[in-house]
C-alpha cells in the first residue's frame, strides 16, 4: 500500500508541473486530480501509520490543559510536517503558472482538515472513533468530550461564507476560463461543510457505511456475543 501511495504522489507532482500553464477545462480537471493525488499520499501515510508523530501512546488519565494539547500535537507532528512540506512543493510547482487549481485544491483540503482536527480535539458529538485503524487507536485519547465545542459555529460559518463567495464568483462570470477549476474547488468546500455537520448531527455516521463488508462485520462482532460470554442464567440448560 505504501508503494502505491508513493506512485500516486509522484504522478500528482508531475501532473501539477505539466498543467501549471494549462487553463483549459482539461487542465483544471488534471490539476485538481493531481492536487488530490498529493493529498492522498499525505492521508495514506498517516492512516497506514508511516508518518504520524513521535508520541505513539495515549494520553494519561487526568492529562488536560496545555500538557494535553502538547501531547496531542506530538502524536501527529510528523504528519503536520509532511503537510507543510507538501504545501511547499505544490506551491513551488505551480508558482508563476496560470493554472492554480492544484494549489487551491491542496490548500482547501489542508484548511478543512485542520478545522476538523481542532473540532475533534475540542469535542464533537460524533467523533468517528470506529473509523480509526487499530494501530492508531491511541489517538482516541486526544478527542474531546462528545459535546458541541465553542469553535464549531465559527468553523461552519467561515466555511459557508467561503462557499458562498466562490458561488457568487461563479454566478457572476460563468464563462470565465477558470470556472471549471472554481467549481471543483467549490465542490470540495461543500463536502467539507457536510463533513463538519456530520460531526454534530444526532445520528451515527457509521450507518452510511453499513453496505461495506468490513463495517458490517464490525457491527456484527460488536452486537453478537459468543456462547462462552453468556451468563449462567442465559446459558442453555443441558438437563432439559
């Protein structure tokens, strides 16, 4: 998996360079896909456990305040460094070019992911712990309490205003050469807005993925108990 992610990264970097001056709709789509490819490596390297942080154990009981924040930052430090490095490389590859769709794609993904991380740290009702792979289970200790935090209203307001400004720009000049790129970036922003609302809606987001065999298997394991786990009262009576 790591090798596949590296190939996607290299393809994304090459695509950003090739399309830096291509302002056609085709160039916008390719630059968007290239920016997504670079970001895919960032996410994959983190979820696979290759690029996380120097701290790989949960926060101790009673840890709070600045110390808790520093521990949580240490848990994802190398991941944040990788994002900064990716941002620098993407910026250098697209700097001076006429096509900035790849740059904006990466930037939007970073800003929206940073907002989601901060809200998870401060606490939201739906924290999505069930989607963390086993080797990253220690990150659950850095999630805030399952309640709405003070940052969330500001986050969704800022995202909504940003989406509105992009939409107003598109409606004001739908025939502009960069309309395709703006539409793609707007789509990302709207998806990020939906993701943020999923963190606070009164329902289990896991239900969205019940169609996948892996999640169905987890749900079955969670709800079903083996015979050996039954209490003596529940166990079948062999004398009957």
